[in-house]
C-alpha cells in the first residue's frame, strides 16, 4: 500500500526568520495601503488589514527557500517554480480577514502553497488567530512559518487589541488540475 502526500497537511516551521530578518521586513515596508472592508462574494466578513509590498529584503527569500523547499516535494508533491511577491500585513484592533482561499483568476491561479510568517510577538496582540475550517487554530510563534495548500479555506480572526504583523507569500507553479 502506497502513501500519497496529504494535501491538507499544514506545516509549522519554527524559527524560520530571526530578529534581523523580521526587522529588515518592517524597515522595507515602504508605503502602506490602508485596509478597508472588502465584501466577500459569499457574504463573509471581508478583509480589513493594512498592506505593504516590501519586495524581498536581502536574505529573506533565501532563508525561506532553504527551510521550505526541501519539505515541499516530500509533503505535497507539488511542482513549484517561483515565488509571488510578498505582502506585509499589519492588523490593528478590529482588523481581520474573513474566510477565503488564496486561489483566484489570473496570477493567483498559479498559487500552490501559502506561506505566513508571524512577525509580531504573540504577547503584543490579542485575537488575530490564523484559523482553518474545522476549528483548527495554529500555534502563534514569532518567526515561525505556517505553510499550507492555497486551496485550504482559512481566515485571520479579528484582532482584539495590539497589532499583528505577518509576512505572506505564495509558492507558485503550474495550475493544479
């Protein structure tokens, strides 16, 4: 009996980005785009978060690749060939992102794996958990990467106090059939 890769696996990789890498991302934030309420097609809560597009500060993409790429083929068997540009997300009180998947038309159709790295200390905010269908909430650890198939439905629960900062990026490849 063979064991096929499980597409619903969610990896938690600890200490992926150190303090220097997290600081370089925050410093590279540049212009912030204020998050307004974006209505979801299914009537969900939508998205309310400030977003910046920092590019890849020196060493950050390389560090993620060194940790993630050896795990991708063995865990999911997905062919990946590039990164989509990263986003830096800053959630304040009342901000969150309703239930969604990370796939869509255009370039988003090539997303295979979603990568989220918590940049804040978990004690700096309340609420704001990354949750998946079925009530799965993942542990909060600064500098840890959560990696999951982009077709998994997930949300960021509303932040109740403080600020939650995260880096999100996507490994892309030929669309899944």
